C-alpha cells in the first residue's frame, strides 16, 4: 500500500513539473513576446506620427531663418522631407525594436531558470570591445544622425565638403553620396565631414566681376554695368531666380593693366551660377557696344574630379 502511494505521489509531482514546463512557462514566455510586439507596434506608430508631424515644419523654419521661403521648390522640399523622415524614423524604430527584444530574451531566460547575470556582464564586455574597435563606424552613424536632425543638407543640395564638391544624391546614416560636375560619384563617410558649405540653402549671391583694360573711363563703365544688370534682372531667362535688385559695388580691385568692377545680385539658392553667366554676358556685350575694352583674365585653375561648383547651372 505504501509503495502504491509513493508511485502516485511521484506521478503527481512529475505531472506538476511537466505541466509547469509544458504549459505554464511557455504561456508566460509567449505573453511577454505578445506584449513586446504590441509595444513595438504602438511605438512605431507614435514614431511615424511624430516624424511626419515634425517633418512638415522643420524645413520651412530652416528656410525662413535664411531668407525668402521661395528658395526651395515644392518638389525638392517634399523629397528632402520624405528622406529625412524615413531615415530618422528608421533609427528610432531600430532602437526601440532592439531594446524590446533584448528585454524579452533576458526575461525568457529568467523564466526557464537561467541566470542572466553572466550574459549581461559578457554583453558589457563585448559592447566595450566593439565600441573600441568600431569607433569610426559609431562616429559615422552619430554624425549622420545629428546631420539629419540639424538639416545641414539634403538630396538635391549643392554642397562643398572640401575634398568633394557636388550635388547630393543620397543621404544615409553612415555615408553621403555626391555627384561631381564631371559625373564622378563621391561616397563620403559622415564622420569625416568636418565642415559643410551648402550652396542651396536660404539664398545665394551671384557675383559678377568685370575686368576692364586700362586706360578706361570707370564712371562710364560702371553706369553701363549697373543699367545693364538692372535691365537683365527683368529678363524672362532669370527673372524668377532674382530675389533682389542687382547692386553695383563699384571698383573691386586694380592692377597695372586692369580695373575690376563688381556687380552682385541676391538670387534663389542654386541658381547663382546661371544668373552670373547671364549677367556677365549681357554686361560684356553692352560694354563692347560702348567701345569699352575688357581684359581677358586667366582662367581659374580647377580640379574637375572634385566638381568645381561655379560650373553648375
């Protein structure tokens, strides 16, 4: 009789243990997974809503602080906002997903009776080792995140990174892609960008320098240059790009053989080189009609592989 009771007790204990491992623990683990998936879905929805809402107002504010709101056309603004929203949202979503699934994994290990303290300690050591060995990679990603948040440049902007100059074709968290004037594609790591010159934000200034051969009637030449610039600014070819009336600055420099006069015009960002060429052509033509001789300045030495910016239209 005692043996039968012992067998029954052992069977009952085995059933309780099996039920805990086959039913209770899997259900508890599954509940944590379901909670994590729900939290992940909610967090992703909130991130999408927040980035979509902020994307509508960040760019116009950045444009207004530099001048006229017309400086960026609607198509470029939409493309730029869309890429920024997508990239920023991707960063936050990946971070939330990693945190949630790390929490679920550690919780499940605890449920099945595994001590997670060694895993946490090992993860800390591995994290330090990876951080030390991948400093440049981390720097690239952090630089990319701050670059996007600060709206330093976007797709379609003409930028100067120093060694690389061109039109931005793609903005990523680690690498920015530029297309130079001669077609060369530059892949620039964000962590290596120490300074950025953006020719497409706010407004730009078209600078026209005319070198006059000595001897010259400077007063007459400046009057012609000013009148021509004011007239040309109303031409259909550049009228939509000119934001303010051209200004004659007068004599900019002199040499033993030349007198250089300068005319400037505030224009839509990215159009300064086209306006500059047009004004130069008109002013030179009118000066020639007035029998005022201009001096041929030596061409500026440029490196086409780096994408000389003034040649952009």
